[in-house]
C-alpha cells in the first residue's frame, strides 16, 4: 500500500489553499495600495510644510537675533506638531526643537533635544536615515519607522549660517482606520477558510462514496471477475467512469491482440531496417537476427544459438559482448552503458557496432541480454580516407614548390652576398622560381575555382551554343602545348553541334581534356617515327544518343588507366602513379573541375580504358542537346582567332 496523504486529505488541503490564496492575495494587494497611498500623501504634505517653514525661517532670521529665531522655530514645531532641526555645513547641530507635541512617535521622540545652542567644537550626528552629506543640497524625503523627514539646503540668513534644514512629522496619522481594515481582512480570511473546510468535507465524502464503489469493481475485474459491473451514477463525470470500467473486461482481449500485432510490427520494422540487428541472450548466444543482418553478413536463421564469433569473424566483437554481459550480470542493465566500436571483418568493409544491454528492471525475472546493431560505414570510411589523402596531397603540392623556391632564393642570396653569382645562373634560378610560383598559384586558383563550382554561387549562362566551335576554341588555347610536343589533335566533329551549355565552361572542359591527352598520351618516340615528326595526340568526336543528349569524346593514344584506378581518377589530386608523373603547371584538379562542370550542365563524365584500338584512354561526357531554334536566333560562340582572346579562363585546369 502506498504511503502519503489520502485522497480526502489532499482535496481538503487543496480547497483550503485555493481559498486562502484567493482571499489573501487581493487583501494584501489592497493593503499595499493603501500604504503606498498614505506614503504618497505624507510625501506631498511634508514637502509643502518644509517649503513653508523654510520660507518663514528666512524672513524671521533676516532681522532677528538667533535666540528669537529659535523661539519662533519652537512655536512653529508645536503648532504644526512637527520636529525641526538645523545643521551647518559641517554637520553640526545648530538647533533642534523639542518633541513634547509628538511624544507618541518613537522615531521623533528620539530626535536630539539640545537645551541651548551647541558650544564651539560640539557637534551632533543626525539620524542614520537622513545620512546628510555636506555636498548634498537637494530636498529629500525619508521614511524612518513611524515618522517621515524632509531635508533640504538652508541658504543662511541673519545670524544663522547656511547648512541644511530638517523637518520631521509623524507618519500614518490615519493608522487607526488602517488597523481596522487589516482586522477585517483577517476575519474575512478566517471565515472563508472555515466555509471552505465545511464545503470540502461534504464534497470529499460524496466523492469517496463514488470512488469506493469504483475501486471495488475494478479490483474484482482485476482478479478475473469480468462479469462484475458498475451501476450508473447521477454525476456525468462518474457515469463516464462507470462506462469505462464496464468496457474494461471486453477490452482485455483486444489489448492482448494489440500486443501481438505490435510485436509483429516491431519485427517488420526490424526486417525493414538497413542496419543489421542481432539479439543475444544472457548466455551469450544469438537469439535472433533481422533480415538486413542476414544480407550484410550473409547469415541465415541457422546462426541462432551460436556465439557471435561463429557468425562474425571479429574477436573484438566477441570480447565486447562478453564484457557487456559481465557488466550487466554484476551491476544490472540500468547501470550498463552502451558500447560502440568499429570492426572490419572483411577488407574495405567497416561496420559501426553498438552494443546495448536490454532494460529489464521492470521485470526482474526476465532473461535480459544484448542488442547489437551493425551500421555499414564502409562508404564513410572511404570518404574519410579520400579526405585524408586530399589534405596530404594539398600539403605536398604546396610544400614541394615552396621548398624549391626557398632553396633557389637562398642560393641567389648567397651568391650575391659572396659575389660569386653569374647572370646566366641567376636567370636560370629565377626561371625555376617563377615556374614553381606559377604552379602554386595555379593550384590555389584551381582549388578556389573548384570551391566556387561546388558552392553554386555563380550560375552558368546556359544557352544554345555550338559544341564544335567550343572544341576548336579550346584547341587554339592549347596550341602552344600541342606544338611543343610535336603533335596534333584531330577534330572529328560536324560543322555544327548545337548543345545547351555555358560556352566558356564547355571550352574549359575541352581544354582540360586536350591538355591531359597531350601531356600524358604523347611519347617522344611515337612522334619521332611519324610523318614530318608529328604524331596524333588525341581525337575529338561527338555523337547524339536517343535520350536528348550529345556525347563528346576526347580519345588519346597513351598507355591507358588501370581498372583499379578508374573510380578515383576524378578525385582531387589523384594520380595514377605508374604512368602519370607530376609536371610543371599540373595541379591535379583538372578532371575534378571537369566533372563538376559537366554535372552542373546536366550531363555526366566518365572514362574508358583501353579504347577500341586496345590502347589509350577515352574521356566522354554528355551535354543536353539544344532545343530547336530559328535561323534568326543568335547562337553563342566565340571568334575563331584574334587578338585579346584569353589563353586561359579563370578556371584553369591541369590533371
């Protein structure tokens, strides 16, 4: 049986508390308003008297001796039933009236009462509530106990020096009727409490009669007597309760059926989860697994009853399960924390595993056990590895040229200091420094360009453009590189190939792919044996497919790309180490930039290696075909040649 207060005690206390607060709070607020009103009236009254007395004092002090002025001040104090005091600038008491007429006010009767003027060197301290300072010249009102004081500057007149004037008067002159109001308030509160107690007792007895019958019927139903029923009450609230109790017996079977359905739903949820779930009993044996775990670990229902190590080849997982079961058996599941770990039972397959003890504190006879959840994070691990490689590659791309620049610059400086440098050597060193500085600038620019592409802050100017002219424009920008290799690039394109794209971005994609083909697809021995010493570096072609896209291809004659590297060649700074070496002006970001541009244009970029000829690599990308347009519409293109044409756009490429 539960302890604490009974129902009728709580109802009675609640009624009394509500009534008490309902009467006390308004009464307290009314009393507070009265008191504040009396203070405001006292403040106005004492200020009026203070100015009246100070003005009269000034008139009397101007032509009379100090003794006569003091007598006048005493008469004024008796007539007005106030206390008067005058202090000099040092705080010394000059005059204080007697307190006979206000003897019933404690704060005023304690006021200093000097019989005569203070002698030289004698001073009296004013009341603490006044705390008058020499520099205070304002008129202030103070409330102290049952008195109110007004203090202000006294300019001095006649034989009275300047200082401060103090006036005190009793406060709460209407205290008698205020006390009557307070007494009435207390009586009202007491009467309300008595009436509330009587009413609550009556209500509690009625409620207890209804609840007693309800409790008896509920206990009978709980014991298995589902035929027991409640009669109907006159109160609507208890009538609804009676109907609820009467339907409880019929609801038991429904609830049991609901529990069964919920169990099936939970099993369906487990089977639909992408994460694998394994349930282990308190003996460390597998009790059940969901469908996802069967697909992840290639296990079946036959694993039930086995140890986790027999199903998942991970000793770390078995040790963690044994540890969790030991902690649960020793301290209870309510004190056991979940265990998180990562396992890699198969190469490049990583799982984030969470081991959670079953909560069974509500049912002490339950078996307990563990729930093990497997979350496949292989892709996340792969991306994290790519991120680490990216950071390492960026550091390498910047550190290597910086080291070279620093070394050559120090050599130049040492030669100048020792006078051993020669113009030819200085020029060679400076050319190397400029080359590495250009490479670092190119790397940083490509990183910024790639970031802008990913952020999407600068939209593309997509319109109908001629893809053939874009390829020709890119080839002209790469002309110096092609001629330097002693090679040529073949344009196998129709005269007009209209696509929906941004002309500058499309040129950039072609230029990046052409530079890749020339840099890595041409070998000196290949060119030396061809006619006129010129070999074919790449071929650019296009075709239209059936889904409204145009496919462009840039096919080189290089050594090709291994199959294991095909998925990563579009990552930032990724290189095929076997065939691709870093050259000057190469940042390793060209293919990544091309991929972003093509995807933003609505296409895709991929590579095939080897090509149909058995060698080389072909980079292909798709661009949406331009919608039909009339001959009068303008087509975005660029001049085939002419001065002022930039060799590179802002988004430079190298791979």
